[in-house]
């Protein structure tokens, strides 16, 4: 029963995290160009802060539940076990992708988020009919690259998870 709960929590956290990345990449970012810079300055920092909170909560749940499943369910308790079986080798590759995904999340949190919040402050007093800003466009591109990297890593991890389950 405990294993089932941890697995459900793991899957839910992954869906929440990656679903948020997909939504941000395919819906939110493309729609921002229809919002005035003044309104974006009020909206984007709040949305990004909430998104990052969900990302880090998801990371915590995925990490804890994944570690539990690796140790308690798969009985992998020592590093040599990761290289001694096909399952362990695939899991090792999956863990490398997870580390890259964490690096992307950390980069968004420590680099992109501060850059966004610092820049959009200057638009708080803009006229409501101004929609374009070269720096905002550059930041959107940076965010898009991070989101695409995250989505690509997630796709690779999901594919490896399918191989681990024999799909």
C-alpha cells in the first residue's frame, strides 16, 4: 500500500511539474504578446513565482518518492548495483537526465526569475497601449529555451521510465 501511495505521488508530481512546463511553453508565453507591458509587469512575476513554487515542491516529492522506490521497491541500496544490471544502467542514465532537469530548474530560479522581475518593474508605469520591448522579447526567448530544455529532459526521462518497466 505504501509503495502504491509513493508511486501515485511520484506520478502526480511529475505530471504537475511537466504539465506546468508544457502549459507555460505552449500557452502562456505565446499569449503574453497580447498583454500590455504594464499588465505583464504586474502579472508575470506572480505567475513565475507560483510556478517555481510548484516546480520545487514537485522536485521534492519526485526526489523522495523516487528514492523510496529505488531503495524499498527495487532494492538498490549501493552504487555498484546501478552498473551491474540492465535496469540499474537505465536508471543511472535516467538519474543523469534528472540532474540536468534540476540544473534547468535551478537556472530558472536563480538566473531567469530575478532577471524577469528586475526588468519588468520598469514597465509598471508604461502606457497601457505599449506591447513591445526588445529586452522582454530576449527574456521570453531565454525562458523558452529553458522550458524546451526541461520538456526535452522530461521526455527522455519518461522514455527511460517506460524502458525500465519493460514497455
